[in-house]
C-alpha cells in the first residue's frame, strides 16, 4: 500500500489484525511461500426470525507466494479461505458457507526516485477483512429467494500509487483506489453501499530518523445501489515520533 497520512489508506486495503500461526519458507534466492491459520471474525447481516449470526468456529486459512528481486521490491499472490457460519431460523439449523479472497500486489522501483505500488483483490465473503467494505455486514447476507438461507456476495477492489523521493528524507505520494460491492441487486436497500473511490495526495518529511511530519489532501466518492452519490473532501496533517 502507498504511504498515506490517513491510517485507513486506500479503500481496498486488506488489514485485519489477527492472532495466527504461520509457516514461511524461503526457497532459492528470490522466492518464498507461507501458510497460516488465523483467528476468524466474520460479519454477517441478520434478519429477524429468518437468519442470525453464530460464533465462528473454524480458523481462516491464508497463504501467499512471493517473488522479490530486492529487499523493497516484490510481487505477491495471496489468498484466504473462510468458513462463515450462520443459523437458518426457518429450518432451526446451523449452516456454513465458504468465503474466499485473492489478492495480487506489488512494489517496484522504475527509477531510484520513483516507487510504484499496486494491488487488486476480489472474492466472496471476504468483505470484513478491510477497506470500504467494512462499512456494512457484508460477509453473508440473506437470500430473498430462499427465506432463512444466506449467501456470500462478491466484491472486487484495486489501487495504484506512486511515490517520488526528492531527497532521502522528503517525498510525495499519490494514489487512486476503488471498491465495488456486487450482491444480487434485487435484495439490497437503495441506500446501501455499491461503489467507492478515493484519490489522495501526500507529502512526508523526515526531520530526523525519529521524527516525521506529513500532510494530505484526499477526495472520496460513495455511490449507493440506487445511484445516489456524494463526494467528500478532507485535509489532514500528521506529526510522528518513533521510539
């Protein structure tokens, strides 16, 4: 992800904080693979007397394969597989749906002064793992065609960012990101989230190895399922001391 003053970052940022057990294995000079089991935390939409959430019981399983050609440049393909439990109140039984997500990401340096950041992710039932899609309970939603049943809706998101270093201690960055939430259209309320876009520009200055200041201007758009949309604009500043 490109550097931003706003801690949320681009609106496709996948950023769960989980307790996990991970195995990682480098092979060759530039490749590495990893597998992990992580504490689950699903977020589903309940419907009175039809379906409700139950406790997560199966870990999320994640993996990645990465190719790197320097300590700060790589391309990575990552994925996650989830068990999403719920209770079908019509049948009086607990049910499980599968959720999954994949992400392709990269950091590279076309020149000494320029850094490129990019990522694209998509899947079904991975919405609670970060970004704009945390705005709702979108991992599972009720299926109006089958009362009591739920399904994992699809989503896709991406971002691109550039950083330019004027000096080792002074740099600027800019990024553009989008997220798209894609359930079956008929069951969504008109004011539910459909698409989001964020544009951000930043400047950072490392005054000392421990002190950094920065400023950002960003613009964001939200589009609802009924087509209604609004833009928001924000300016932010930051001062950080690292110890």
